[in-house]
């Protein structure tokens, strides 16, 4: 599921509409959350299941500090992307795609 979210985000990244970056980042955040869950499940057999995504990043940091940091950066973009409190930048989009991609690859390497 994480990979499919990432694929969708990458397609939306091609759109030049100013709102597309928010949608792209929002889907990249979902990708990162799903990948973080997969990494935790592969490592410990469980995942964080609450509503606080920052807490999920903290749990992931216990398993893999780099991946936890990537998820923390993605989660920080969630309010702008999902709730539209501001238009996100091309830099935000690039960062989100990079972090989500690393999380997806991290999950894939642990599950193969």
C-alpha cells in the first residue's frame, strides 16, 4: 500500500497546479505512515496504532533512527497538506517524495 501511495504522489507531482503540491505531499505522508508501520511490524511484530503520528515516528525511531526522522519530517507537513492551512512549496514536495521513497524502500528491504 505504501508503494501505491508513493506512485500516486509521484504522478501528482507532475501537475503544475499550485494546489497539486499539497495533494502530492498529503499522499506522500500517507505513504510514509504506511511504510513506517511496515518497518515496525517487520522488526517487532507490532506498530503504533494511535492517532498521534508524531508518536508513531517516535516508535519508528526506536527501530530505525533514520527512518523515524524521515517519518517525523513527513508528519510535520501533514497539517499543510491535509488541512490546507497553507500552500506547500516545491521544496516541501521534493522533501516529502524523498522521505516517503526512502521509507518505502526501507520497508521493502525488510519485507523481502
